[in-house]
């Protein structure tokens, strides 16, 4: 059996944010004006994230982070992996983004 060579792809990402998809699904969105927009979508809009590797920062929805809070979504900033954030349903996205940029400054 032949083993493949590990390939490396260049990325412009300066950081990444992981958002629990299972939490988002339980809330049926939970964010935005009508409470139906997923946190991932709002974060991508607020941070101006482009598709794929061409963005400055990545916002990635992952399967499950294993915390499972009630009425909240678990989010991990790759720049601060020691602090996981529980974002309550309906939270203001500008406040969430401010928390991310504040973490990046420290």
C-alpha cells in the first residue's frame, strides 16, 4: 500500500473561530432580528469573512464540542483556546465580535 505525501495549502487566516453546530441546530438559528439566523452566518457577516482560505480569519462550524449548554452556543476562538465562550441565544453579534477582537488584543 502506497502512502500519500502530506500536502500543505497556504492560507491567509490570522485566526479561526470554531462554533458548535449541534448547539446551533438545537436553537434553530437563535440569532439575528427574527432569531432564526445561525451564529456562524452572523459572525461571518460581521467579521467580513470571505469564502475559504482567502479570508483573514476563518469561522468554522464543527460537529459538537461536547459542552451542550441550554439556550446557548459554544464558541472557541483559536487565538485563545483556553477560554471557551457560551453565547446565549439572541446575543448581540457586535458584542460577540468585540469579545473576539478584545481577546486578540491581549
